[in-house]
C-alpha cells in the first residue's frame, strides 16, 4: 500500500516555505489503522451474525456492508494521503457552508432520517449518511485555515476568538437540535485545543470555558434521557431493566471474558442480551471473546495511533498542518476514550462509535479520510516559517 501511495500523484502547488521530500507516509500510523480495521471487521461479523440471521435471514448481512465501507474508506484514505494537505485550505470555507446546509436539511421533517430517538442522517441512495461526522472534520479544517490566515488576530478576542466561535456555534447548534450533545461536547474540546495551539490568550480561553461549562450542565439536565444516563452511571442497578440495562450487560461481558476470553464467536451477551453489540458496544464483545488481553491490545493500538497523530502535528512544517493534525488526532482520541470509558462504566454512556472498530459507514469512512490527511502531513519535511 505504501508503494501505491507514492505512485498515485497529483500536481503540486508552489507553496513558499513548504517542502515535500522523499519521506514516506508514517508507516506506524498506517499499520496501526490496518490492524484496528482488521480487528473491527472480524468482530463485527462475530458480534452481529446471529442478530443478522434473525432480522435479515443472512448472517453476513452487516459484514458485507462493512466490507464495502472498508473498501470505500481505504480508497478515500489513499486519495487524501496523496492530495497535498495545503490544498485543503481551498475547501475549508466552502466545506463549512456545505455542512451548515446539510445539517439544516437533516432537521427538515421527512428529509432527515430518524433512528433511536434522534434525526442525524440523510438518505443517499442505498445508505444513510451522518452529516455530523463530516461536520467535525470540516470544522477542524475551517478553524485551522482561519487561525492560520488571521495570525495577527490571535490575541484579539473579538476578531481572533468571537468570529470563528460564532461560525462553529452555528454548526454545534444544528447538531444539538438533532439531538447530539456528545458530538457538540467533542467539538467544544477540539475548539479549545486549536485556539490554544494557535496562540490564543489563556484569559480568553478561560472566559470561554467559564461560559461553556454552565451551558453544558444546562443541556445535560434539560433532557430527561440525559439525566437517566447520568443516574444509570451512578447506580445502574437502580433501574436494571431500563436505564441501567445497557451498562449492566456491558459489565457482564467484561466480567465473563476473564484474562483470555471465551473465544472468538462464543460470546453469550451477543445473543440478544447486549443491545447493538456490533456498534457502540463492540468493545464489550471483544472483552468477552478475547478477554483482558484483547481489550489491552485495542487500547494499546489507540494509544499508538494518538501518539503518532500528535507527533505528526508537532513535526508539521507550518501552523495549518499542525492545527489540522492536532485537531484530527484529538477527534479520534476523544471518540475512542469516550466509547471505551463508557462501556466500562467509567463515564456515562454516550452512544459514540469506536473509531475503526464499530459498524457504521460514515464513521469509518470519515475516520479513514482523517488518517489519509495525517499520512499526507507526515510526508512533508520541516521548514522554517509559516505558509499563509
């Protein structure tokens, strides 16, 4: 695959102070992602085959769809790995506008697809597309481009903070109306990280945090289902058949696996005990079938992936590359940590997919596209100065 990445070429833009050498894409990052996707594909079949046979009369129903998503995702990853990352500046502003339009369409009755009590998808032919997944990446590109261009505004609260905050606030408002509070929380953390790395004043960041925290608390207690998730986290046995059911079944999976698991394919919790075992709770099935060792391997792979992502960010030749790489790395890190901690009962459940492992086309394709961008940034050599 490395050789194919290098043979597939596009014309280069003459960008000053930015040099592309003979460096290959980050091989450690690439191999880590390949292993994670491979584990995910196997475990999606293991966790969903019985359910798929019962509901679709085809035990490989979800596996077949996931393989299509894997092939599409790797194709986009290869493409993004060969498009010089500074080309993405041209898509930053149009991309955020497209996301606002698509997120608005999602909220229109009979246009957006409703599932699980939320309207987050648009129907596109034979599959549904979750716009908020794309919006997260587009927000990162927009902030990176804005903060890179407006370098003189970084210390100015109105121009350097309020303007990009207002644009991203529109995106987050549309997402929370779906509703999807967790995605908004992730975007808020990424926003703060990118402001900090761009050199924003700490007093401005402190003011933003002080404003965001009470708003977040209000949103948590404003909706009964969010309160029930919080109470289920604190004491799942208080309502074991309703709000506490998912986390209890997840913990049973972790306890049943022991050190080495019961064997791939032999999970009992996937037999209609653990809801949606192939999506949000796929790590629970890994814990039952592969045990502590399997969970440790998955967590170790994510640690390597996140470390390499931030390493690429710190080695990027310009501020735009640094902000893009750091934002994408933080996005993958937060999604992984929230999912892993949630199914382990360490934080309230949020219903986020585990990157590269959970079933789901939009999440996988967007995550692989993000990896492609990171791989491209890793091929550039360090130079002095910043590209504007």
